[in-house]
């Protein structure tokens, strides 16, 4: 195996995939996997299967098609950024947005030494090891023994064991066991971190906390131990997508409304029949839906297109109602928004009407009013661009606060406790 030749901290001298190398298989933006190359093995997915032997000899970054011809994947070199997206989650992890911001704020560079309290899944550890390089060092501490074993194995396989020293230790209770060693020390053990700093140089500390109460306690501890320049940040990422949203004529909108209503009316009787057959022990008639007329089948297709709010090429149905042009009563049931953060982009002095996505319609708007918004008093209606905001996968449900502070040499600033002790001594 060529594990020793490959490292997450730097690229190989030759850009060729060899036996035993780790490869990131890129099937999509949110579908990546880590693979160890072994002759005779195969990787199987929904697009087909891929032989490891076919990957050997290819360059990293190559595009490889499946044996079925229905799909392909890219063979990428493993980097700390990609490892963050594919690693097994043993704990909550830091993602690239936070990692880059923390390393920049701490001023990390090759040759520096750093303490990491809470190895966790090792996401941040990989990026730190690459940044400090062979001349620097990372001291990582984790209180959970099983996580220490898993992280130690990963660091060895990824060629980082010479740069990272990991130890099973509860630093909040027992401290780091280091003095006058590092320039940066993140997390909660502030008093122990202060002792670990090089006392004749300035350094930076960063803590990563999921709730503001922990931040409040940490700020107090930092102030009591003489840290200055205390600042807190919340780092977020938003992706912006430009989508073409078609604008329907009033006839097309009415047709879709009728198709949806017919589909809803059919669903209730069928559910009752299925319940009755189940109670009587009779098999369901699976061919029942195949008796629809061609027109009903067409309406089903139209209805299924409008009911999927994740399809960017379809228009969200403005309202859900009993709509009949020969009827005098109209239901005012509000629609479910497709994307509440969508905003319309239209040229100045444009005569186009309001966008047809549900987010542009008020909850009290009736169905006729909603369709009137779609209608355009001209022969041709052009599609329009809509700007949609989408949170990345790594940030969905993820909120964290980053707290930074500066350590100054002992000869320049004493802690509050030390200042009080000195004052009492003078008195």
C-alpha cells in the first residue's frame, strides 16, 4: 500500500492513482464518498459499478464512466475540505466556512504550534495540520477514548501522524499538561490555555460554542484571566441560484387548478375503498388507476408537476381551491410557499406582473385574484428570472458562535486576579 506516499497535507509528487491510495468519489455536490483503492474490488452505486483496477493509473481529477453507461463519477484527491464533507460524524463538526475564518483570525501559518481541545471527528484537525505544515505541530486533546482511537487511526492513514499528537485527556478538569508551548489554544479551558501559551509572545484563542449562554461564561473566564480584544462572530453561507420561472396564461392556470382538484377528489374515495378491502381481507385493485381516460392521465401529469415544490423548472400553484368558472363561490385556502426567500428580479419600468411563485402571494389572496396576477394583458408572456436562496448541506440546522480573544505577554498585562493580589500587597 502507498499510504506513506499520500498525505492530506500536500499533493503527491505524481498525480496518479496507485494501489492503496485514498480517493474521493464525486457523484454530485451532496454525494461524495471516500474509497481505498484495492485491486479486484468494485464500487457499486445506482449508476452502475466501477472497478478499482480501472482507476489505478488514472490521474486524480479524471472522469470515469460506469459499466452500464448510465452515469459517471470524478476521482478527486483527498483534501481537508473534501474530508470534511465525507468523514464519519462522531460529533458535531466545523465546516469550511468556520474553519477558514478561524484559521485566518488566529493567524495560523507554517511552523506554528497549536492546541485543539476536543478532537471530535477530526474535521478541523486536518486543516490545521496542513496549515502549520511539517515544521509546525498540533496538540489535540479528546476526553472520549473511542474517539481518540478512531482519530489516531485516521491521522496515520492520512499521513498526518507526524504533525498531530493526540491524547486522551479531559482538559477542563486536568488541564493541557503543557506550559510555554503554543501560540493558539481554542475551546473552554481558559485557565489551562493561558499557561500553555508562550509567555513572551502574543497569541490568540478561539472557542466554538452552540449557545449564547456558553459564550457568556467564556467571556467572563477570558476577562478574569487577562485576555483582551474579545469578539464574537457567527459565520453563515448562502448560495444564490438564478432560476427561470415560466408565467402561465389564465387558461393554463385554470387547467392546472382543475387537475389538482380532480386528483384530490379521487384520493378520498379510493382511500375509503382501500380501507374497506383491507378490513374484508380483499386484495387491492392495483390496476384501478389505469382505467383513466387519456385526458385524465394528462391532468394527472400536470397536477404532479405542480405539486413538487423542489422542481425549479415548475411554477408553484398559487392557491388550492374549488375553482369553477360557472360557480359563484370561491374558496380562499392559502397556498403552501415554495421558497419563502425568493425575490423577483425584473428590469426597470417592466410591465410584467407579480411573480407566480407562492412566496409572492398573500395568504388572504383568493384563487381568482391569484390567477389574475398570473394573467398578462398581452399576447405573449415571457418567463422571468427569480433569485432563490439555498442553504448549503453543511449548514442546515447548524448554528454556532465563534469567540476570539488575544493573549498578551505576562510582562505587559496581568490577569484581574493577579492585579488585585498585587494591589493588596502594595497596601
